[in-house]
């Protein structure tokens, strides 16, 4: 199933689907995008100054966000897996959600059979 179909079939509020769609299409006003449109001169992240502020950096790899992502064990792959852009991250997350839902459904079946 193409990514856009997966996004639009998610059972989340419309504004979340719209945000994910914009993030996957690099349509969020990050510094990198603003520089490309000649709005700013520098695309370096103004908070960490280590990377260009693209969508993946702004939403996932910014160092301070490590505290947020590391709070929940389902994001434990964060330090082990690198993503080339936001769509690859989203595909990985969607696959994990499907696998976890299948596992939980299997566990529910096992518990209900006892």
C-alpha cells in the first residue's frame, strides 16, 4: 500500500493526517525549506547548531527530543536506526504499530481462550 494511502487511512484526527502528509512531502516550514525559498539565509538548527533544520531533524533527531522519545520504550529503536528522511521514519513507525497491534490481538485471543 502506498504511503499516502496509509496516511489517509489512519484512524487519527484529520489535522494529524494533514500534518503527516505535509511532513512526508517536506512542506513544513523548517529552516531548510525557508532557506530554499529565500526567506532565511541560514538553515542550521537554531537550537543545536549541529545540523540543518529539516523535517526529520525538527521532529525526530533533534538532541533535546531524545528525552521525550526515550520516555516510552516503544521508541527504543531511536538510537539504533538512522532514517534518511521523514517518510522512511513514518513507514518504520507504521509497521511497528501494525506488528504491535497484531501481537496484542494475539495476546488478547490467548487470554480470552483461557
